[in-house]
């Protein structure tokens, strides 16, 4: 009974792998959610908001205190000024922000450009909008961006570059020159940019992240999507947003008002305060803790015989399995769950050539996990 649009997508690989991890009592390094909680102080803020009567529908575009905090965040971090009344929409996580942007902006027959591997919701949302995509691969382990190849994918129907930076699952963070070249390409071909920046606070080794919207001349053609799930280790709260110039944000709102209308009010109130309270000192500790987890997981995977690429950002490591097995990644992932008790994510569904190409040799491991969880993974992976 599933519509023709959605039939090709089946069940999300995240749901599948988490179900298998639970069934086999495996460590879940497959789905990207922390196995620890965010700051307890933020829970108090949510409780307080509920007690103070923040319990009915919020303004559809988001609680004014929250859009003001989000606007403040863009100014502080990137020198980008957005009007909290008209240029920001609060969404149910970045997931809804992406869906509302795609549904609000694209018409049937339009095309988008993607970098491959791509997050699984992008092709599905494009299909729901009746749009399609062309992509260029980022090849393991360097993940270099081939701009000429990207430009060659542009047709008369291309409307949008859908970009994820820092990038899931490769961990690539675009460099200054790559961003400048992408900005020039989008200007040359008059493309809109939808940038998914959910890992904006997770970059390592001093590598800076800057959204494309902050590059000269780009503000007017860019929407930036993000959420508080990763930054505050509260992925279940689903407070996300889209920011951009009024004309584009009006299109997002046109879809958002019919997708969810508004997002959980007390959590919005809590995050409005948290975004202001948890500034640079919190973020520095947060990044340092993640760098430690990254370095530990890379070492564990190397010792176990994988070929991991060291991520510049995000909380994932993409590892080549060639040295360990002749099997393809989905089959090997099942073996890892059953025999070793560690769940990793096969990423073949993030590639257009799917089961045959580069993605068939790669597994993604998440390191948004406690150090003792990662040490337990080391013990279990030693069985390989
Ligand atoms: N985009 C990317 C690249 C992600 O990895 C995720 C999931 N963590 C999302 C979007 C979804 O974010 P949210 O949980 O805020 O909906
Ligand atoms: N974004 C998270 C990941 O990449 C999970 C999101 C989801 O479960 N849909 O693992």
C-alpha cells in the first residue's frame, strides 16, 4: 500500500540496525545518538517551562524567545544576521527542517545536486516533492570534492545544491577554498543552497566550520538547517530550525505549517535559554570530549584490522572492511552483530550505485558513546 514515491526507500537503515542491535544485545555504534544525557540544567529549564504554563501550541514559526536565541547564535558564530520574526522557522528537528525546505521550494521535475554518500532522508524528501537528484562521490579515504564533476551534473532543471557540512557519514569538513568554489558555482548557475549543518559544533583539530550562507554574496540564496540534538546530546528533543532570507523562509513556512504546524512548546522554551547559557566554554569541553572519543575509536578500529578515515568533524568514522573480509558491508555488519556483538551501519544505501560500488566496502561507526562503551567495543572487536 506504500505510495510509488516512497516504495523504493523501504525501512530506514537506522531503524533496521537499532532493532538488530537490541535483538542481539550488541553495542549500538550504528545509529548516531549519544548513550549519555545532555546537561541536567536543561531538563530543569523544561520542567520550569511546563510548570509556568508553556504547554499549548507555540507560534507556528517558533517561540519568539527561541527564534531570538537562534538569531543570536548565527550572529555570534558566523556574523550572519537574521530577523527572528521573519527569517527563522523552528522545526521538529533538522529532519523536518530539511523536508519543509524541500517541499516548500521544489516543484515536480526539479533537480537537486547532492554529494555522495548522502544522508538517507535527502533522496526520500526529494522523491516526496516529485524532484530528483544527481550526485558526485566523495571517495574514501580523502573525500576530495570534484567540482568539475559536480558542475557537469547541472542541467536546466537543477534548482538546488543540498549540502551537508560537517558531513555525515564521511566526517569531511569543507575547507575555505572548497566553500568559495561552491559559492561561485551556485552563483554562476543561479542555484539555491540548502545546507544541513547539524554537526556545526563538532569539528576537530582546530578546523573551522562556516556555513555557505556566510560567504560573500551567498546569504540571499542559502537556507541553513540545524538542530540542538547533537550539540546538547538531546537527540530525542527534536528542536531544529531553518534560517535564511525572508523569501526562502516563507517557502519553508508554507510547508511547515501543514507538516507539524508547531513544535513542542516547553522544549522550545528550554532550548531558548540553553542556547544562550551554554556558550564557548561548554562548547570547547564538548568538542574536546568528542575528540578524545574520536581518537579512541579510530585506534580501536585500526587495531581490529579496519581501515578507518580520521574524521575532521561529525561523530562518525567511516571504515573500509577490505582487510578483514571478502563479504560486502551489509552482510559483514550482520556478522559483526551476531558474532562479535557490535552494531555498525552499512552505508550502501547512501550511494546511488548502492550494493556494487564504494559504499559496499564501508561501515560507519558512531563515537557519540561513553568511553567505557567504546572500550567494551574494543574488547568485543578483538574477536575478529
Ligand atoms: N542531518 C544529518 C546529516 C544527520 O546526521 C541527522 C541525524 N542526526 C539529521 C539531519 C537529523 O537531525 P534531527 O535529529 O535534528 O532531526
Ligand atoms: N542522524 C543519525 C545518524 O546518522 C540518526 C538519525 C535517525 O535515526 N534517523 O545516525
